[in-house]
């Protein structure tokens, strides 16, 4: 398994997707497919991590991008936009763009 190493100088996008526990596996599969076929091919993408709630109610996506313009380009990319209805059928989501404010690791 890869370590999660967030770059402090990158733009960080955090999405919290709330779903029914019975939908979490399907949501994770859809997200993995999207990351492999769309996200990872886009200019400015650095890394994406998925965190699944043990109770099945949420999936948190933490991704890093070169800059805010790369995030905006991803959000408006036609291949990405095609995924939005599929995601919306499985979960509600909230997103925020920011920067790493503090980081410490062992």
C-alpha cells in the first residue's frame, strides 16, 4: 500500500460523499474506475486517495492538483462531467479546495 504523502505546495481538493451503506461498494468501484480512466489522465493531477467510512455512510476523496486551474479544468472536463450523474445517483457530495495548513508524520 502506498503512503499518503500530501504536498504542501499543491492544491488539495476534498470531497465528502454521503451514501447509503448498501451503495458504498458500488460508489467505490465507480470512483476507482473514474480515477483510473479519467482523473489520472488529466493535466495537473498528482494523486488521489479514497477513504471509506467503516459504517458505509461516507467516502472521502482527497486529491492533489498542480493548482486551482487544474482543479477547475478537471471539473469542467467532458469525460468528468459524464460521471457526475452516476455519482449523484449513489451519493450526495460536498467539496472544498484548499491548501495543506499543517502536516506531521511519524
